[in-house]
C-alpha cells in the first residue's frame, strides 16, 4: 500500500514539474507584437548600471541608436558580447551608439540580476549603458524575444524610427567566420542616409524569460 502511495505521489510531482516547465517555456517564447520597421519608438527611461536613469531622449543629438536586448547568462549573448562592444567602439563616435538592455526575469536566472549586471559591465569595461528593464515593459513594447535581439533606430528629426530588427551577423559561433554583417550594413546605410537594404532577420539567441502574469 505504501509503495503504491509513493509511486502515485512521484507521478503527481513529476507531472507538476512537467507542467511548470512547459508553462515557463511557453511564457518564455511569448512574442509581444512590438514595433515594425518604420515605427516611431516611444521614449523610455531605465536604470543604468551606474545608478542613473537613461532615456531615449538623451540621444536626440545622435544620428541613431543601436538598441540591443541582451543579458548575462545566455551563451549566445556571451558569444556576441565582444562584437557588441566592438559595434559601440566603431559607431558611437559616428553618432550611432549602442544601448544594451537586460529584461530577463532574475528570479529565473540569478546571473541576470542588477547586481550581476553591474559586475559584468565593470569587469568587461562596457563603454555603453547597460539598462535594467525590471518591469519588462520596454522589451514588450519593442517586441524583443531573444538575447541578443537588435533594434536599430534612426533619428528622424527628433523621432526615432525602427530601421532594422534581428541578429547581429550570420555566425554566432565564430566571429572570424562571419560573412554577413547585418548590423554594420544597416548602420552604414543609416549613416549614409540610405534605406537599409536588409531590414529584418531572425534573432538568434536564448528566449527572454518573462515574468509570470
């Protein structure tokens, strides 16, 4: 009798765990509608790792902004980290700086907590803001789904419009094997005042972990 009880309890617990994992996966894969190409981005204000608030309006004198939704724990984000830093180094002085945003639920991944964000930015020497989207409202407004997920914005007379959405390049595994540099090509088009030729690609990375409603 006891064996049957423990067997039944084990099955119930296993089913409960499976349901929880399935729910979390569906929750992580949830895709908010977000901005489309050409959409005007609403201003936002988020806390930077230095404790100060950073808003999109702070960049009104720039030609554009490379917004990258990323995080600490994701292997894809780690693989692209140096390339994100290189993008800021190359384009910030040209008027298109990087703004990184972490929207992950830190209760799912402690490595993505604000304290760990501060440590990561300090240890790696980030030259760009690393913002904490604690409520996830900004990520949902953009329609960000993965880490990393890039949204390139052009400053059109004080209004920021989306010009490119997607991945950084075509080879997350090996930077030396990249043949298509989507973000660099888009940045060059924007800076030259030309339309972005390839304006959308599939973001490759970990699904953003959304908080349970």
